[in-house]
């Protein structure tokens, strides 16, 4: 699973995990069952996607879902659903359905 992002390092993307951790940085990719987050405090952190309950991005990112659907938009999580808000509206899915980009 991959989300390729072209957001600046100054953005404040957030990844929340099942154990309640809230990590802030820039999500650089979601691929192979891992979420990669670049932080100013710890460099690059790899998180198991199965441990992620929430992803939020400050800027639009390219996302491809497991179904093959590709869209660009800001990513947020609400009520356990991942929402990608783009030019064509909002797509709602789950974290495990985010595939590659």
C-alpha cells in the first residue's frame, strides 16, 4: 500500500495508532503494510499499517485504493473511516483499503 506525498516537511500530518500514540510529521508513503512518517524529532519512522487507526494530511496527496481507484485529496479519518477529499468529492474507505500510488 502506498500513498505518495508531495507535501512540505513543515506540514503537520498526523498518524494515530491503536495504543493511543499520536505521531506528527509528514506521511511519505504507505506501502507493503507500513506507513512511513518523516518527523523532525526522530527522522523516518515506520509504523505497521495494521496498528494505524487514523491518518490525517495537511495537503492533498495521491492515493490509490485496493480496488485500483486513484484520487488526489486531503486525507482525514472520522469514525474509523478514511476520507479522501478531492476535486470530485469525498471517498470514504478503511485504512486497510489504501493500496498504492
